[in-house]
C-alpha cells in the first residue's frame, strides 16, 4: 500500500521552460538543480506547495542520449 510519493520524474525538452511553467502555473519552487553527467541530463527537483512531494524534471544534455532518444520518440 502506498502512503506517500516522494517524487515523479518528467522528461522535458527544455528544463528552464519547464521550471518556469511549473513555477508560474502551480507555484512550485526549485528545491535542487544539478547536471547528472552519468545519465547525460540536467535535472531539477520542484517541491509541491505545502507538501513533502516533488516532481523531478529531466532534460537531455545531448539529443543522442537515452532521454533525448526517448523524447524524440515519445514526446515530453
């Protein structure tokens, strides 16, 4: 049984645009941002207002990376 969700990952083509969208439309705040060289992504954790839950936005650093290929095939 689930008691809470820590975070959900969302693949996005442009991290800055996605951060602005979630901030401006839902009041979410960036809790942490980093580049993950191992997975070739730039990522940000955004906190859901008045909650301990987050969404993790992931943007490819390279279009030929696993995430870049996923977005090309499936869309964000």
